[in-house]
C-alpha cells in the first residue's frame, strides 16, 4: 500500500484477510498518518476528538469526582464513535478495533502480528486504547508474554500522545503486579519475569527504566515515586535483584530466557545468574543441551562465553570426546565468535583435535579478520599438498582475501606454472575483479605471457565482460587499457569503441584516444555521435536500444551522459574530423530549433563559424546520417595546390599546433612567412584566439593586415576553420544566385517567427556575417566569401525592421544602419517615418545620423542634411511626433540654407509652442542688427591637454562655423513696420489658421482660436524676455491688449508686460 495515499481501516482489514506481509507497516503508517482536512468548516461548538482531549486534560476537569470524569469520558466517546457523529473520528483513532480483533483471534498468525505491532506502533490514542485494554486482560489471565511485551514497551517509551502521568501509572502497575506475584506466588515469579525481560529491545536505555530496574535493583532502595536514582555497582545485576532466592530454585527460567531474550544485556544477566546460582548443578549438564545452546540463531558473546564456562566446568566433557559427544561442530563454530575467550578456546581445540578441517570451512574462516584465525588457516593449509590436497581453485579463492594474499601468491608462484596458470585462468580473475585476485593477475600474467603473445583481442574480451558496478573493476580497467594502448588501438573494431564510449569505466579512456587522434574519430558512425550529443535521439538509437534491453544491469541502466555529450560536441565541431556538411544541414537546424542552450548554442556556433550564406539556399531532401563511419574532413584525399601563396598564422590554434598548420601549407605547395606585408595572401587567426585579444584588443598582425587591406592590398583574413575547409578542398565560392537564395532563407528564419530559437540564430548569423559588425563583436573579420552581400542588405529590406515590435530584430536593423545608412541614403519621406518611430532608439539614431559632424567614425551612417530638400526639412517640423519636430528645428538652426523667411512664416501657424518660439526667434534674428567689430569671428575653445588629432578636428569645425552671425536675406518678406503690423493682426484680429499644405498625414492638429491666441502671446513674451529689441517691438502691443475684454487674453498680456518690464527695467514707462 502506498504511504503517499490516505490509508483507511478498510485497507487494514483487507490486508489482514490476505495476510499481507506489509500489514504491520500499514498499521504503523496509519497510526502516524496526519488527519485529513475537513471538507466543510467545523462549527466552533461541534464535538471533536481534539476538543474532547483538551477538556479531559484540563485542570478544572481533573478536579471533578472520578465517577463524574469517567461518566463524561464514556458518554463523549460514545458520541464521537456514533455513525451519525457531526465530526467523524479520523481513521487512525479506529485502529484499536483492528488490534483488539487480532488479540481476540487465537491463531498463531494473529499472535505473532500482535506482538510485532506492540513493539513498533506509535503510542497514540487509537493504539493506546487497545494496548491498555489488552494489558489489563493479559495481567488478569496471567498471559505473561503479552503483558511483558506491553510493559517493556511502556517502560522504554520516550514519545507518547497521552500524558506522562498515565505512562508512569502503567509502569508502576506493571511492577506492582510482578511484586505481588513474587510475594503471593513466588514459584511463578521467575516464569513471569523472563517474559518481561525478554521483551526489552537491544537499544534500551536501562538507567531510565522502572520495571527492569526494580527487577535488577529493587533491594538497593534507590528509587522514588517514578524513577530510580544513582545505584552503586549498577553493572552487578545479581546483588540487589528482587526476590533473589526465588531465582535460585531452578535454572530452567534462566535457560529459557537465553532462548527468548532480544537484548545482549539480558542474556548477560541470565548467564551471570546461571553461573552464580547453579554452578554445581550445571557441572553435569548434558552435551545435547550445549549443542542446542550453540545452535541458537543469534550471535551472542554472552552465550558463547557461557558455553566455554560449561565445557570447562564439566569434569566429564573431555576435548578428545567432543566428536563422539556431538560437540565438535559446536566448538568449531566458536571460531567465528565475538567473544575472545570462546574464540581462543576454539583455536586451541582445532590445533589439538581438528587439524583436518574441510577446505570449505577453511575458506569460510579465511574471511575472518582476526589475526589468530588467519594464522590458523594458513598453518593448516601449509600442512597440505598445494596441488593435490588444496588445488588451484581453492588457492584462486584465497587470493581474494587481503590477509592471505601474500601467503597465497607465494604458494602459486612456487608450486604452479604456465600449465596450470593459463591465460583463461588469469582472465577469470581479472573479470571477477572481486579482490586481490585481480592484482595477482596483473602482477603475474605478463611474467608468464607477454602482451604481444596474448594479443589485443585477449584484453578486449576481458573489457567486454568486466562489470562496472564491481568496486575493483576500475583497477582492472587501467591495466587492460594500458596493454591495449601499447599493442595499438587504431584497429580496434568500431563496435567495441561504441561499447566503450557507453561503458561508465571506459568512456574517459576512449575519449582520450580520440582527443589525441590515437583513434580516429571517423572510425565510429556519425549517427552514433549525434545520438550521444542529442538526448532526444539518444534513446532511439538502435545500439543504445539494444543495450537497454539486454540482461546486463549496467546496460539496462544506461542514461544520457552530459559529460560525454560535451566531449563529442567538441569532436563534431572540429572540421578536421567532420565537415559541417557531414553533420547535415537538417540535423544542425534541428538543434538550432531547440530551446536548450546546450543544443542551440552548439549548433549556432558551428553554423556561424563554418557555413556561408549560400549553404542556406533551399536544401534538397537530406537523408539521415547512415550508420556508417564517415571520412574525416581533414583527411579527405584531395590534391590541393596553393601555388606558392603565402600564409601567416596568428593567435592560439584550436585544432592543431601552429607548427603542424605550417607543415600543411608547405605540403600543399604554399609558403609560410613571418610578417604581415602587402604581399601576404592569407592571415589565418586561430579559433582559440590570441593572448593579445585581452580586453577586446586585436593582435598587431591583424591590425596591420586591416590597414593594408584598407589601402588596397589583396590580402585576406580568415579563421582557422575556413583554413581547414580550404585545405580539405571544400568549395568556398558560390554563384550570386545561391548566395541571394541563402540570404533570403536566413531572412525568412529571422522574421517569420520572432523570439524562437531559429529566429535568434538567424539574427545572430546575419549580424556576425557583416564584415564591420563581426569585427566589432569579435575582433575577427568574416571569412572570405561568407559575408552578407551589399546587394542583399538594402534599405528596402531593412526598413520594416526599424518599426518591428520584436526588439532583437529592431536592434539588428540599427546595427546594420551603423555601417550601411550612408550607403542606403534613405529619401526624406523614409527619414521622417524613421524619426516618427515610437521606438526612441530609432529616432535617436536618425537624429545622430543627420546632426553629427562627419568624421572617420561616423562616415558609414552620417547623412549630409544639406542635401535634403528644404520642403522635406519643414515637413519634419509639421510632424505630430515631438522628437521629429525637434530634429527639424535642429536642422534649420544648424544649416542657414533652411532659414528661408517666406517658408518660416508658414511654421508660425503651428500649435507647437516650442516651434513657434523657435520660428519667431529665427525670423527676428534676420531682422535685428548685430553690433560686432569688423574682424570678429567665432572661435571654439581650446581645452588643456588636447592632442594633435583633437586640434585638427577643432580647426575643421571652425571652418564650418562661418562668420558666426545669421545671413541676412537680401529680400526680407517685410520691413519692421510691416512685421509689427503683422504681429498686431495676429494678436487682435486673426486666430492662427491651419498650416498651409498637407505635407504629412500625421500632421499636428491646430489649436482652438482662444488657445492659439494665448499661445502666441506667450511665444512673443518668451522671445521678448531674451531679446530687448524684440521686446521694444511687442511691448506696446501687449500694453494695448491689456484692455481686452477677453479675460484670458487680458491676463496673458498683463503677465507678459510684467515679466518683460521685470527683465528689461529700462523699458518701464517707455
């Protein structure tokens, strides 16, 4: 029965009917079971068992008369047990019924089960109710066995649900019963007490008992109401025992106690009492009784010592008669005794009368760790003929024992040779690996048979039969694999290598062989490696299925091993061993589609490193990897002629030492050089990177190569992977159509289902195959021929990405824009759309592209705003999007060509206060006169510590500053008087109308007439606060307008006049 389920009394009754072996465990489990939560809330007034217990345990209840208490308990329990009780009793509280039924049943089965329940069941209310009843009944009927079991359980209890006072009462009652028995029927006292003592378990804390202490120490008088105090000579159980004279009447009760006692402490008491009280009587003990005592199914030093006492005390029991008296086997059995006296007696007996012990018995004794027993075994074996009387089989078994190894090994070397110690005999020892036998085989096998004579198959067959669960198997493993490696493992069958890679003891060794090319990785089938890496395919692989269905336990228990998976992943990603094409596009994409980082990252890293865009062109139907070995990519026999092209290696190589790579170049008619020059053809960067790449810095060779390439040198920088693919003869050039098709596939992967593993992969691939982006992210260039072509990376393709809701896609567009925006040259309408993006990073990027001063760092994304059409720039200012309007104002402010008065007048109609203020300031700057000296020019500040490069930038920027003053148009739209008249009309007569022309669909909605007039007043006021000349023009208008009937206009003008006069006190009264 499952312990996780709620057990019921019905379950227990069913188990009892079936005589279920788990019956006792089920009863114990039910007693410990927590009460289930009620399905409906319980009323506060409802009678529950917990409330009943709290009531009868309370102080007030205890003060009531005993009869009243008893009547209350009986009535309340009747109500609780009633079928219609409001709150049913938990199942555990009904256990008393089952226990009482077992007690009522007179069968032997029920009796045994009941005793086991008494020993193990928790002392909780349900079982307690039954145990209390059974104890009282057993006491009345003189059932000493049951009353003794229950008494011992109460006397040793440390955990109980009922009160301590109740437990003390039951203990005192048990001793009172025994005391009265000793006083009234002394002849029955020992018979009863042995059942009480026999019931105490081995782990009893004797000093805490009450009944047992009275039995042993009653006459010491060292006890109080409920416990014993200090007892002098506590270990002497005979000195102060109760009713000592009664025990001396007959040895029979003590002899029976030896048979039934559960505790060695009690057996010691029985033996001591027999020796003291019946020393004379037991001198004439019958041999048959000693034999029976020795045959008891318990390893008891007390009984063994008592047997020796009997043998030595009896004058008629002579050692030379033991065989005829039937005592021989009993004494031989004492060789295994834990009692030193008994063991020494048995050794002396064997030496004198039993030197012919059978070999089987000597082998059993060989496992004994006692030094004298070991010496006896070796002494007896030494007296026999090693070959005929003992034999090779026995010596082989003796090898397994540490104490006998040196002795046995010496005998074997001296008396046995190649004729007996065959290779098969040694292999049996090695396969068994059960002790020192395998050590002897390792030490001796090669002395008799050289490894070359045995052959590699001899050791392989041992490996195939070795059980990895054997604790000594690892010692054998090291030996046999060392021999195989010395004999040469390159030609080991693929089947064995697959077996070894799955074997928990051999995996590391085979991995070492493959890591170091002692065994070529391509010997094993590729789909086997793929199964070791990819758990979903692991359980479906035919070989693994076969293993898991075998009868061998370690094979049945095989499970996916992440450690092996990591190692195999390294082999699969090594293009010397397997080309990406060998692994299969479909299989790698299957891993790319996984969410688990282990699979996804492995495939992504490999495909980014080893696949060019054309590899993603629509694939034909790719069949799964065959269950056959593949030819390693790095060892395909292709005629590679490098035609004296020059190579230079830098950075740490991952797959081979740099010297080996240089040898590959030389063998293929190439040249290795030592420095980067314009004549270098290929700079190869190791896949492990260079120590000089620390903190994101490139190595000096790569930096120089890039500068030469920028200057026009025909030099290519490639990765170690690309170099190995080149040397394997793999095609690295594809048609433009294939490249375009592959890029489209990647694009579809990225966009179709964003935020999926395949989309993440495609985004990363596209990013890492842009030449400048790859350098920025990895400090390494894209391999030649692996770049995303410019013809594919167009603005038309990327423009929708800027507004994509998925952040990684949007970021990809921005990353590409950093390097392609200037090449794309988006038209004005597209720039405005990007500016109006709801994503701030997009609009900020466009602003940066349009406003930054051109330099070497931004030349790939900088847009010359002066090339824009003026109407397009003004369209920026009409946008509903504030950052877009702000950008328009910044462009107009920065470039004088857009400060056209006739166009700026149109923008004064905008509802945007900031824009209106900006326009008014620009217009006013065209009208006002600037007082400057003849030769004044603006200058940029010179900061301390500026480098030559910084000074050069400052000089270039100063050239763009011009004269520092706005260029006054030759033909102003109106003179100052007309301008003042216009301002007056704006304030007094005309509300701002709609902007002329609908340049944008998403244009600003005009303000209402009153709001527009107030906004215009505030705009003029703000400009006037900063410019006194403008203030002189508008202040008279504001003063006139303070007489307006419109409350809002009047208030706005009053505020304006007040603030202007405060800022320019000289205008007060003017």
